[in-house]
């Protein structure tokens, strides 16, 4: 009897979850579905199935030239990290820089594509439907091109700006939000456009699905400022993907948005945004995409990123911004990274600021001999960069830390 598409997908996922369990794979039903025959040697059967799955995952690898942040790359890497490299979900989240919900979507999309490849290459009598698209593809695409600009901002100012936009859509005299903020709150470090829009969308959702008035409070929580919004539970509950757009806006600037389901009690939405006064990292690179990528790597770890596209007037910039660490490219026009490094190390005001050389050039010895404190070859893995920054910032605590092995470059 032909196997159903849903059952086949379940078999593929089950086999991936036991990819290195030989005893489990050697009698797995997926083997006969894909090959039609089994050898007398069960271990050989397991090796055959394992090799077939790994080879099929590699067929999902996008072609050269496709942007590294494309959905195709994320789905491929999600499968590779999760099943081939046996990373935990948390590790894959950190590696890809995505939320748990988005990671689950990427894994599901990858599984759909993998199942289609397996059927196409090994015979099938039906076509598997393509995976679903992200719930907010247009917003995600725009944010991938967005030039993140974080600056210190007063919480009250951010709230008042969002309320001004919200009130423009309400009936005259309608009191939708009751604000109860302390007289003094530490400033937050956000992209004000993105933070204001996320707060506006959150209040609209609560008004639409819950009830009014909304109560808004705020207070510090370790490195974050937490804005809490409460509203009476309504008869209709918003779908989970209704929160994806504001959640994505908050995540992109290093924050967190969580929702406590108000089935019987009040709804509560917690928006955590980074506070000001964070450790500054100066990134010098003439490639805007690299500047944006490193900012996305470092921002969620509560670093304030200062960006520069060239090494000209670098001493003045370092004096003004006072970074704790400098990340420096080599291949730059007019003044290359070696010249900038010498300039930094020869000046008493900047000589002791740690410098990480990040370059496509394989010159670690030269970098260290000229005074660099560390060297990373591009393309740089997110965890490797974070580990190296931490080592330089906390040498006594993390002296034994080493960056994780880099996966094949993309």
C-alpha cells in the first residue's frame, strides 16, 4: 500500500532524530520506502540510510551567490545544525540568530523540502506540497535591509510617541491606555522607529482582541527595561502569529516580547528592551552587509555597536565613542586595516584597546605581530565572534575559552 505524504514526512523526521542511533536506523521503515531492499547486514542498512539522509540535506544547500540570510540558507542550516551536527535547539537559535518559533518554521520548511527531494530521487507517485511561507515575509525582508540605528531613549518619550499614534485612530475622549510609570527610569538603547512601531502594534492587538483600558507599567529587570501591558481577557483570542510582527521588531534590536495567555485572567504582554550604558564595540568595515551582520550578531548580547566604513579619522572616533573592543577589516580602500591597526597601537590613547582582525586574508601571524589581540577569518561564525569578544573583555574569567569549530563557509 502506498504510504501517505504525512506519514512519509513523519518517518523522515523520526529518522533524522535518530540519525546516529545505528540500532534504531537498521530496522527503520524508511529504509524500505527509499531503497526497496535491505541487506542481511543491519549495520550496513543503517549506514545506507544515514548516508542517504545526509546527502539529501546537502542537496538543499543553496547555490553560490544566494544571500546568506535568505530563507533557503536558514532552512538548510537549521537541518544541518540540528540533525547532522546534533546541536540543541538553543544552540541553533543562537547560531542562526532567530527565535524558537522562527527556528521551528525553518526546520519544518527544511523537512518539507527534504521529503520532496527524497521522493523525487527515489521514486514517488505523488508530489509533496511546498512548505508554507513565513507569516511576516514582507516585514522580515525589509528588516534584512534595514539599517539598525540604536540610540538612548527615555521610556516615557517612547510610550508617549506610540500613544500619540494610537490616539489618532481612536474616537474622541476614548481612554484606551492607562500609563503608570515611575518618575525616574533608566534610558533604553533602541532603534526608536522599530520600538515605537512594535509598541503601537502591541497596544492595537490588545485593544482588538482583549478589552480596554490597557494598563502600562515599566521597570528594570537586570540588563533590560521591561514594559508590561495588561488588558482584560476578551472572548476572542489572537492567533499566535498575530504577535510575530511586533515580536520580530523587538528581537531585531536585542529585545524580547513574551505573551501570557489571558484565557480566563488578564492578558499580559512583556516587552524587554536593552538599557543604555552597555559595552561598546566598534566595527570598522567597508562592506555595509558585514556591518549589519556583525550588529545582528552582537546586539542581542547587549553590546552597543558603533559602525565605521573606513579607517579615516579613526583616532577621533575611538576617542569619542570609547569602545571596549574594536573589530577591524583589512581590505579597505584608501587606508587598509594594517595601517589602521598600526595607527591604533602607536597612539597612547588607543594602544590598550583590544583589536580583533576579521579578514578574508589568511594572515593571523601578521595581525598578531602588528599588535592585534585576536584574528578571525571571514566568514565569521556568530558563536566564534561572541566567544572572542568575551575573551578579550573578561580575560581572567574566560582565558580558557576557545571559539567553536567553524562549519563550512557560506
